[in-house]
C-alpha cells in the first residue's frame, strides 16, 4: 500500500518497545520470496493474521536500521526481542546494516547469542547466514550501537568480539556510570580485544586507560575515528579508570597511522594523586619525539586535558594535517602565583621561570616561548599549518598577553576561535579579548560557546 515508503517508526506505550525502521530499496523477487518463506516458518511471531503477515513481510524485506529498547523487559517481551534479533543477526531476512540496542544489559546480549547458537527458533539451517558451530553472525551488520546499563557483571564482560561480528565498521559503546572497580580495566570490555577487527573504522568508548593503548593498536590498526566520551557529568567520576596519562594521549595521536579523528572527553589522570600541572606532563611526553608525523589526523579534541601553548605547538609539529583543535587552558587557580603573589604572568621573553610557573607559554625543557614559536614557524614556512578552528576551554589571565597574538599568527588559515566553559566572572574578560583579536584580524571569528 506504500510502495515508496522509506522510513517507518513505531512507538508503543508498552515496556521494551521502541522500533525505528528505515527501509531498503526494492529487493529482487527471489530475495522477497526467500524472506517470505523464512518468515512463514517462524512460529507465533510474524503470522497472527493474513494482513499482519503481509505487513511484517514487507517490513522485514526492506529493513535497514533497527532500534530496540530492552528496559523493563518481562519474560514474554524478552523472548519476543530474542526472536526479532535472531532474525536480524542469524538470517538474511532482515539483514540490517545498523542495530542500536537501548538500555541494554549483558544478560540480554548473552541470551540472544545463546538463542542463536542453539537455533532456538528452529529455523532451517539451509536458510541461515549463521551456521551453528561457527561463531560468525550478522554478516551484513556494519554499525552496532550499544547503550549499556553496565559493562560487566559477575559472569563476564561485554560479549562482543570480531569473531561474532566480522564485518563491523562502527562500534559505539555507551553506558551509565555504574562501574565497580573490581575487575582490571581490560576485562571491563570483555571480548572486545580478543581478535583483530579488520573492518573497524570507528570506535566510541565510555572510558580509556593506558593499558588499552597497546590493545587498540594491535587489534584495531585501521581505525579512523576514535572517541572516548564518558557519560555526561561523570568525566571526573571515581567510577572511571584513573590510569590515563599524557604519553598515552601523544601515542594515540601519533601511532595509529589511519586515524583522522581523535576525540578524548575524559580527564587526564595518573594513578594516585592527580598531577599538579597536566600541561607540563604533555610537554614532558614530547621530549622523545614520534618517529614520524601523522598528516591524516584532521580533528584533535582534548577538552578535558590542560595544555599550554608550547604543549599545543609541540604536538601540532607532528600533526601537520589537523584542521580542528580543542583543548583546555591550564587552571590558573591551581598554580601558585608568580612574581611575589602578583596575578600578572612573568614576561614571556624571559628565561625559564621554574617548574610551577603559571604562564600558559611555559616549557619544562628550558626553551623560551620565542624559540619554540620560531621553530614551529620554520617547520611550516613552506606550507603553512592548515589549522582552521580552535576551541579553548576555561580562562587564563595570560590570554591577554602578546603570546596569544603570536600563537594565532602561526596559523594563517585560522578562521574560528571559540571559548567554552567560561565562568560568568570571566565572560567580560573574554569579550574584551575578542574585540582586540578581531581588530587585529577582521577575518577571525571569536565567540563564546
């Protein structure tokens, strides 16, 4: 009745029922007949009446995206979901390219996989794209999005592996912050690091720690997009691992050769006491430069990591393709004031002012800001750095120094400078700075977001 239908959505005010279906283009007659034959063999699911049977057949033939919620599942609803997902993952009937499971629990995922392994629906093995005894399933599935209630329980961690989903190109894992630190960080992701993901291009995790670096490089070497996004409001929560350090950040940006998008919205931490000045740790991590540069990385977003200007340009020397940059300014209130208690920063052209200097252009290695700036300008003299957009989180009194103008001049293609997470008391200071920077460069758009 709707031959040009391209999108179908159903919301029912019942537990565990949220469906979003986007349909394929018309399939071949042979494929439609095969789908109808398999559907007719599934008992008590898709054939209550002739009209509903026809409706389900049409929907299943064209299915491309599935979104299902698993909250408040009764036994009957659970079994229904198992049937749907068995059809989606084990047969060529639904064959969706994208699957999202909301409010997902580990016991539900394990039950679905066990249902498929046992062929609990009694589907004819000749019609399955999954064969009992072989781990591969969901061969057409490319995008898997799991909104987890938790990442592990008393039985096992996440039962998602390359053996199960060999053709995944995108995996997004979200979860509510209900972790217990009773298992090592690596085990919290269960079977994720069990085999090599040859097709994986995008990965989003709720947290990341130092020990995951080697696993990521080994098992996802072709990764292009890496996002670490904790649940909002829990970036600094004790539920997340406390072993993310500056060297890991640097290695992520420089060791994954295919990476073009790196977004880390998790705080930089080390075991035990939180570091005094994390921007100094980033500079220290760069004392041993990477072997090669990474020109493919276009987005480098570290909004929760403190970095001074020297840390930034030392990183960008080895990231010559970055077009979008996001970082957090050093916390001026966490550092002791220099110059006898004065809030004014020391002159940027002076020598090293000590390990705990509050200046945003400070460098632990002893080089002055002017020397680092000259080195960067020399490297990119022939072909200017392509940076187009900068987002700085926070506020620092050094923003009103000449170093800011000198820093911005290093990027002739820069057309957008934004300030995020600015306190109310600093808003007027940023407005004043924006007026000065815009007067110096009318093409630069300065904003507070």
